[in-house]
């Protein structure tokens, strides 16, 4: 076990966030975040020029977060330990109908199925061969975009990893915020690394010490 106290540079983690439609009226949008990990604590830099959002309803204007790590492994409570093999990736987004009610855009008038895809963009690393998503949960609120651990109460119906993509779906067929125009979401992936040497099998295969992902979200309305 190592105590982590001095600064280390792990490069940048690039998140591309896209929106796609499951036979819905949602158009395609794209947004980009850069997350820099200068120390054990993830530092997030989001500029207005980095956001290109063409989607009328799904918005990606909040900052994603990722587990803390160094070349020697994952960090928990400022301590690097080979026993620490799991961490969280959290990706927030919103549905904003610009003043109209969400129910006005639903064919069922009661809810919808939400689908998400976490895409591995690491060129030299097959991420889902060295780690697995042991838990994928969703938090929703019409009041705030600040979520705690207890807010992640909706468990995904399915999680399928194939061809560098992790597909998940959530049953929101009884959606409690139909009369709202703005609703906040956050998907949290708990990933568990199954390697004995994090540096050899994970970190050394990253580009400039950076994990790279894109994210897709859409609804069957």
C-alpha cells in the first residue's frame, strides 16, 4: 500500500458525448469534455467552446467524473493499493424541452425506455477485457443535478459489453416527471479491474496516461 501525497500527471481523459435516437424524435448532438488528472483528485476543465450540442432535448452541460488513479493503480482516500480494484464513472445529462412538458413528447404518455452506451475509445487497450461493469445505476431529479450515493436507485435492466461498447437500458415506463420541462440524469458505472498489474495491463496501454470514452444516450418514446 502506498500513501499518495505528491503530484503526478496522468495526462487527460477525453469524453465525447453523443446523443442518438431509438426511433424517437430526438436529433443528433455532440459534446466534448476534457478531464485532467493532475493529482490523485480528478480536475475537470470544461469550456463553452468545447460544447457543441445540436440536440433539442438531451443536453450535456455538466461535468463527468472518473475514478482516481495513477500509473500504480486506483486511488481511494489518497492511498494507492493493489486491493483497490473498483471505481466509478459518472456521466450527467439533462432532458430539457424548453418549457413544454415531457409528456407531450411521449407516445405512451406514461414513460419511456432509456438506453445508454459507454464506448471504449482507447486505441491500444480493450477496456472491457480488463475490467467489467459490475453495477450500472441511474439517478434522476427535477430539482437538482447534485446527486449522492443514495440517489442512484434505478438499476439497469441489462448490461452487454461487445465490440468495445457497453450497452445498458433503464425501464422508465412509469416516469414521475412527466409534467416537468427540465429533468436531470446521471448514469454511474461501477467498474472492476480484473488485472494483477495495473501499470502493465492498463496504464502503459493508455495514450498519455489517459482513458478515452464516448457516451451515447437515447430513448424509445
